[in-house]
C-alpha cells in the first residue's frame, strides 16, 4: 500500500500544474458531491423511515379498532340470531327436523330462510349461517352446494367447542362446507361460533355459526395495502387472513424474518424489524390472541430518496463540467506567466545570466517576476559570497580533520596501554583498546561531519571511560539525555573538547571527587546541551572575553573552533556559551531541533 501511494504521489508531482489543479478540483468536487448526496440520502432515509413507521403504526392501530368494531357487530348479530324464534325452534326441535318428512323439511327450510333473511340479507359480509345441535348435526341452507369433507372437519371443530367451557369462539381459517351454485370454489372463511341456550329453560340446545369469508375481513385493511404493504392476521404461527391468497394457511414459524420479529422488544406495544428489502410491524390483537403483521417493502419509501439522489448526481456532474471549464480558463491565466518564469529560470540555470522575465500580469505574479529579476541581478554578488563561505567551510573541515588525526592523544593512550600490559593487567588493556577503537570509529564516521546526538554521546562515553582508566577514581560522570534529544543533529566531536578541558584543567588539582554532568532537553524548537563540572572553574574575567582560549587551553582544539563549526553549519544564532556559577563550570550548547 505504501509503495502504491508513493508511486501515485510521484506520478502526481510529475504532472504539470494545470493537470494537478484539474485533478484536485475534480477529486474535491466528486468527493464533496458524494459526501453531500450521501449525508442527505441518509438523513432523508431516516426521516422517511420514521414517517413510514408512524403512518403504519397509526394504520395498525386503526385496523385493530376496526376489527374490534367488526367482531362486535358480528357478536351482536349472533345474539340476535340465537334469541330469534327461528333459531330457538330449530335447535329445540332438532330431532324432529332430522326426519325426512316433507312437511317437516319445509318447516325447517322456512325457519332457515327467516333467520338468513333477517341477518345475512342485511349484512352481505356473511357467507352463510348454520346451526348445530348437541350431537353435532348441521342445519344449513338447502339451496347451497355442500362439501361433505369440509363439513365433517367443521363438525369436529363444533364438537370441540361444545366440550369447552367457552360461550363464544372464532374458528381458524378453513374452507367453507357450502358454496352457491354460481360459485366455482368453496371460500376461505373464519367462523364465529356461539352457544345457544333455551330462552325458557336456560339449557344448552346447540351452536350458531356465522361464517365470515376472508374477503370480508380483507376489506377492513384493503386501504392500508394500497400503498404496497401486505397485512397478515396470524393465530399461533399460521396466517388466518391475508391480502394475498397464497399467504393463507402458511406457517410462519419457518420464516427467518418472523422469528427475528418476535425477538424484537416492543415499542409502545409495536414490534418492528427492518431488513434490507422490507420493514415488518407487528402488534398483538389481544381479544382473540391474534397478531397483526404489516409487511412494508423498503422501495415504497425509498423511491423519493433514490430519485433525489439521481437528480442531485446529475446536477453535480453538470456543475463539475462547468467548474472544470472555468478552472481551465483561470489556470491558464496563472500558468502561462509561470511558464515564462520557469523557462527563464532554466536558461539562467544553464549559465545565461542575461535572461530576464517579461510579464504584463500584476498582483503576485507580477511581483514574483520583478523580484526574480532583482534576484538575478544580485546573483553574481551572492555567488562570490557563497564561494567565499564554501572556502571557509572547507578550510575549517580540513583543519578539523587535521586536528582530529593529531597523534598526541593517541600516543598517550598507547603509552597507558603499554603500562597496563607491563603491569600484566591484560583485561584492562584489552578494554582500553576496545574503547579507543570505538572512539576513533565514531570520530571517523565515514567522513560525516553532522551526526546524531546519540552517536556523539557514544564518542563522549568512550572518551570518558578511557580517561577514567588513565585517571582512576578521579572523577565520575552522569548523562541525562531523553530519547527525543538523542535523535537530534550535532557537529561531530563537539563534546570531547569540553570534556577534555574539564578533566585536564578543571580537575588538575583534585585527586578525586570530580563529577561531570551531561544533560539535554528540547526548548522552544532548540536543543539545549549543558556540560557542568565541579572543578576549579573559570575566572570571571574570562567569561566576557570572546577569545575563550584564555580560559581554556586544549591540546587538540579549543572551544572557539567548536563554536565556529556550530555557527558554520547551523547559523550564527547557535553555538557555545559559558555560564558562570559559584563552583565549577557549566558550558551551554544551543542547536536547532532537527532530527
């Protein structure tokens, strides 16, 4: 991934300014349009979802009330039927009507017709009205076509109802045992069953059945389905009424969405499940233990959002094309003068210092051209100064190399090593050689002048350890330099002259007890290194003397040389200063913070 990003950045910066600006404007326009469309899309989607949620919660609540009114009407009709003389006579004399006598059958027919005309004639939502005696025998309109199989199933439901302690019940969805002659199929119906008692004696004489087709119940929630949603009335886990015929009798226990819907926590009595394609609402219809399920396709409320997103994208594309056209005109007014300046710079870079920039533009580009011409006029003078500085820098480097390679320090350490060998202290001799090797390895450092403070501290530690071997028990040292400071840059061999002065001149009259502290910190974008000792210190008359060699004479090279090298590489505002204190000496080094 890093390699790909690096390659893309390389190719991007290789393009012309015009192409880079166009690429950036195009990407920003596309990104901003995408963010705007996306954010508005999400906001509108949530708002429309909340609106859909409220609308369908109201629809389901209204449907619940309509179901309650609908079944209250059926309950009232059932009461009217069971107290009617026709019903009382029919069920009280049920054994008589089982005979095949024509007069008896005609009497039964007239009783049935009176009941049907007084009830179904006024309420077309009923499929038929039937009566059952205590033995389960059925009495229905003889003009209807009867299905013996469906009738046996219904008689079994009635017997179960007679054996129960309920006075009323709503039978599950089933095929009606009767149909009219002009109809081809038996309707899917829900039966309202009500026990009938003798008005005079108060004893149970049978059951009255009001058969309601699914189409009559569907009329209650048809307006809700006009917006594309689907309504199911569920008993247990099975659908007993639905707008789509194929959903009737279906067991929803195997449906994943139904299981998830029943796991949702109710909100104001409503369970809500949102899937990728649909939103499901469910509410308990407590009267019969049913559930009202409302399935709403997501696209019904997402159409407006998608239409808005499409229109907004089209507008965004048109704005992008317009922006690019205007941007090219604006960019050309900037890049053409810049191209002149660039070509002039190339010619001057080849050595033709007689070239000048001629542009008519004002503002920043005109100022740039004028200042560039002025800069070219001063180039020769600056070149002379640069050459002079480079010569000084080179002389300083040569001088430093020559002083670094002086054999005096090397000879002294070799003599010390020889003495250790004579004293048969081979371990110390070997350790000293190792330290000397590490010291010169750091000093040489492949000829690099600028190194990290961490490497400079390694050189200083090697030097101090060698000095501790040469001057046992004379001094100790402490280094307090955090990791961020160690990563900064410094001139090579900046600390060694200061440490050498402290040991040879600060501690020259001290047999023991010397202490050198090296501390570093970052302060105001600067690196501050302080080297302090508890030696004899420097005279106050030397503190203000710019020639610090009066206070410190070193065998290799002095503080003035080190200070000049710092200024040469990092600037005149950095360098070495001597801080006076009551005892010992403290040297302060200021460097720029640059890793």
